[in-house]
DNA sequence: CCAGGTACTTAGGAGGCTACTT
DNA sequence: AAGTAGCCTCCTAAGTACCTGG
C-alpha cells in the first residue's frame, strides 16, 4: 500500500507535465470496451474482485477483540483509522512533494506563498475567484495541521479486505461499471407503459385541479378531523387500513390506483363492485390531490414534537474531581460534563479537536466560579460519572421483564399520541417525532466541529407547521412555540435550527406515507425515463469531449464519471465547517492519478478520495483516450489541491442535464445505474431450477453488485471471523451427519433387498428422507456461508432502500415464487407498499 | 452568476431486540 | 437461564437540489 501510494505521488508529478495532444480522434467504443459482455458465473467473481480495491487486510488482525461492550467502540475506532490512514498517506504525499517540512507553521506559510505566486502568474485566469482561492488556502492550513497530529498507526485503509476466495483471480482493473444496456440491449417491448408520467410539479399538478378541488372541499368538510372512531364511518375512504385487522397493517393506500392516476393511466379492470367504487373514489381523490403547483397537502394536523427528557442531576454520591479535589458542579455544567463522561470510552475523547471544542463549549455552561477553577480539561476526572453511567445502563439491561414491558408500553403510548398525524384524511406515521436530545456533536470523519455542544432544543426554538383549519398543538406548559405557520408547500410538520452548523432540522413523515411513497415512485419513474434517452445523452457527452469550450469539456468528462461510475454530484461545501469530502464536481487534482498504462490496460484513472460520510472511494478505471487526454489538460498547471473541474459545479451540470431531459439531475444516474444493474444481474444470476435459498443468494449477489457500484460500505462486523468459524464447524458437523445418514441408508437398502418386507422398505424410505433433509440443511448452511463471506464489508441496505426500484424486486419475487418477506422485512414492505401493490411479475424497469 | 437559505434524500453506526444456542 | 449472533430500528449527519434576491 505504502509503496503504491508513493509510486502514485511520483507518477502524479510527472504526469502533470504532459501536454495534451489535441483531438487525436481515436475515440472509440469506449463504454463497450470496459463493461461486461459475457455473463457467466465467472462474472460474478469479477464483480466481486472490485472489492479487492487496495490490498487491505482485515482490521481484525490489528484491532484487539473485546467482547460485547466494546464492540461498537471498536467499530468506530476502525472508521477513524480508515480515515486517518487515508489522510496520513495523503499527507505523506504532499510532504514529499514539497521537500518535507516538519514544522506546521512553516509549511503552512510556504504553502500560502506558493499559492500566491502561482495565482499571480500563469494560469490565473483559469482559476475561479478569490473566494475559492481563500478556501483552498484554508484547506491547506487544515491539512497541514491534520498531518501534524496524524498518529503513526498502521492500520488498513477502510478496514476492508478482499474475500479470500477470489484472491487467485487474475488481477482485474478493479473497475466496475454497471453493465450498460447499450452493450446488451434489454428486450424491452414495454417501454410505453408509463409513458405519460411527468415528473415535474408543473406538469403533474396543473390538470383538472379546479373541478377536483371543489370536490375535495366537500369531502374535506366532512372529514376534517377524522379522529379514530369518526374515521371508520367514512365509507368512501379508499383507506382500507383498520378494516381488516390483519397482523400487519393493511396497506393504507391503494397505491396502484393512486399512482396509476398520477400518471394518467386509467384502466377499466375492475373486479368487484367494492373495488369499483373504491377505484372511483380513489380516482377522484387522487386527481383531486394533484394539487396546483407545489402544494403538498390540504389538511395537516399533529400533536407537535416530543421533547428530550429533562436532565436528572447526579446523586450526591457521584463525584467529580478537578485537579484531585472533589467539586460539586452546577446542574448545567454537570449535564455537559456528563455528556463527556458518557463518551469516555470512545477514542475521540482523546482527540485534540474534540477536546478543544468540548472544553470551550463546556466552559460556556459553567458559572463564573466554575470557570475560574476549571481551566484545564486534563485535570478533570470524570471516572465516577462514567462509572455511574455504565452502571445505569447495566441496570437497565438487568431490568425484569415486567419493568421492560412497562417501558415498552409507555413508549407505545407516546408513539400513539405523537407518532401520527392527519394529512389529507389519512392517519400517517411520522418518521422522527422526537426532538434530538442534547449531547456532544460528533461529525463523521475528520470533522472540525466534533465535540461541540449540541444544545437542548426548547419549545421556543420550534416552528410548528399545520393547516389553518387544524388544531394547533399546544406547547408544554409554561412555554410557547417560536412560530406557528401554515405552509402547505412543504411537507414538514416541525422544524428547528440546530446550533452546530446552523442548519434546519425537520420532522417529516414516515417512508410509508403517501407523500414519501409518491415521491419515491416519481424518483424511479424519472430514472426510467433516463433509460430511454441515456444513449442519446452518452453520445452527446462524447461529442462534448471535443468541444472548444473548456467548460463544456469539463462538464462532459464529469458527466461521464457520473454515468460510468455512479459518482455523486459533489456540491461545493463550506470550508472548515465540515469534513473534507468530495463528489464528482468537487474532485481535486490530488484525488486522481493518471496512468497511461497500468497492469496491461491503457488510460487508467485511479481515483482515491473521501466521499460522503468520509467513506473512501478507491477505484482504477480504464477510460477512453479522449477522456484521459482531457483530464491531463484539466490538470495542467494545477496544484494538487486545485479543483479538477475548475469551470464546473453542480448547478451548471444540473442545468445542462435539465436541458437534456426534463427532471434529470446528476443523482438520477445513480438511481438509474443501480436499478438497471439490479435488473440485469437478476436476469443473469437467477437459475430457474434453483431452490429458494439459492435464489435468495442470487438476489443478494445482484444487490451486492449494486452496493459495490455505489460504494456502500460498512465496517466488517467485529465478530465476523468468529461467526464464520462457527458456521464452518456447523457445516462440518452437518457433513458428518449426512455421511452417517447415507451409510444408514445404504445398509437399510441392503437389508431391504434381503428381507423384502414392507417394514424394511419403510425404513429405507425414512432413511432416504433423512438423507434428503440433511442434504438440504447442508446446502442451506453453505449458501449462508457464501453469502456472509461475500457480504463482509458491503452494506446492502442503503441501495436496497434508496436506489433499487422496488418493483424490480417485487416482480422478481413473483416470477420465481420467492416470498416477498425473504427480500424485504416489515419496514421495507411498508415503505415499498406502493411497489408491492402495483408491480406484476413482468415488470420491466 | 453567486451566496445564502431551505427542503428533502441518502448514509453508516449504535444500540436494542429476538431468536437461537448452550 | 444466560449468553450470543445477527437482524432491525432508531438516530441524526451528510449529502443533493433548488430557490431567492442581489
């Protein structure tokens, strides 16, 4: 790894000098050249090979395993290290490149000077504006600082390791593009089926509204406050919930109808009079709810948020010591001290920035007297507080069943009361009705604000949003809301401004709600529309690589990355406010490395950067020659910390995309590529005659291909190795059993041959069955083992929840007779109710 | 065009819960 | 009955996108 990195850095410096031979015209099939054409079992392995990424080894080897209670801490630490290691390497790089400076301040200055001179002469016009430059300098400073305290700890990048079973596979380029359908066109005769769908508010909301609105109002009058008992009386409610008291909540919405009507597709397929009526009502209502421009609802009523429980002061017996002496803290100071004490086990309470931020904010909560005494965090002894906290959580675990049940019931009561709202005649679940409790902020990755005090939110901070004709929730006694507004152009019920970043937080509805589900559906419909014009768009950007305009070229190359690699858009971020992470448009020169030739492939771009949540993206990608040349051009005369696409940002890119297709933005490519990959992989991997567990494995593999594409990672479970071993021994045991059973069967058969009576025959039969059963069990275990092994460091959930058109999965389940519960758990089924309701087995994305 | 602000989606981790094992 | 593994839910941070007003 180390070696690799330094090679990179050397390589980088040389490469920057290379002049681009303009318009060589050799551009060719490109995409095709790098994507999968053959689709055999092998391919799955190649797919996985990408996991190889760099040759990381398991963090297990270096992190001491502590059972149970330390599990999470370690996990966390692991990410820390992933991050740190990454940074560190970069630092090393940079230092090398400027004759290594050990004094931070020094190097900082030099850096600045360098920057200045650079901008005065030469390429100045290439660089954006002062603002940006300023940012860069700041960034540099920060990095230099960071390099200072980067611990010299040998740890693996990302904590990822490659699955052993594919180690012997020939070294791939590590590149994984989603299988593009221009290579292997999907038979898609049904392209037309949702042709009418219009994604944009303007389009969806301007029809028939007047007439319908009148109707709605009538209904509204009756239904205004359909509180529980009231509710069931309303016959025309298309809401079937409550009517059938099944174990799972009956699907609340006639999704299929709703969405059908949303896209102006009317069917006449009606089964029973009941259905007919419902559909009619649904039709009216849904049309009706096609509110004018930007209107999200008509009626909204809720009970307001649930506030965090107040702080309970510590018992007298729990002492805090400063400089060895007992000290009684004021309640406010004590509360904040307790936040710190609770985190004592975490590595980051040892971090400079964390401690600094914490201490500064803590002092703000102290009385003057306390402030005078407590001047040094290192002299604070929180151990008793920490122990008290641990004892408490231990006690909580040890509670009797009754006590636990009581708590559960109380929670349910709160949920019942505050967890739901009424939006347009429906009782909808709220996602996060509890206000975030105070605590110490811990951003992800290397966050400059870690340790800051996240203050307690009071009713006076809260903005309530509801409809004018709704009952306004009452604030807690003795308090009032900051504001009550009636804005039906937004979906949130409650908002407040958080004090760390100054951003606004919202309380919104659960994914199962109409408002979220519909949006979700729209998202996939947009992606499906992209499918129809993606070829055109690809041709377009390939043309643009040749443009005379720098901006256009950059846009085209960035778009190529977004399309091919499903990178995120990469909005600009405010410097020093968040961890230094990037997406496509915000890539910097230091994040890529160009290899004219690498491992037998031409024009390889090596990506290495921290993306969202400071998750590392590392990938080596062969690109088309023209892209490569363009990149060289973009990097000319730039410093590592300069923007790669200095003429581009997400606004420009999205503006362009908007022109190419209505509703198209950068993130649609991620959705599109994810879903199309799933569909394709499912087609390839599903073997018709396999049993259900094997099918599920195939599904998971397809899902995994997507997760890899989207770079959805997780820290390998700390108990992974162990649980794997356990599973293996189970398999071994099963094998033995099976062998025994087979032997029994054999002898039974022999007996039967001799005896020829029914009794022995019966014995043979039962033995046969036993063997069969064991075979199945063994099979199941083996499948489980494979699945788990392959899944070690990949998080499937994120793509499943956010990127994969659920209708693909639903269709697949229907087609192969796999129960939907095997693919989606309860929450997921709720979220995807719309898809379950509307997709049939031949749904095509 | 840009900066600041707002709304909404996407993200990984922590901790709880449950089912299973011993 | 206690221990444990893995799944699930909750939590909230961190993105994207778009709007507005200068």
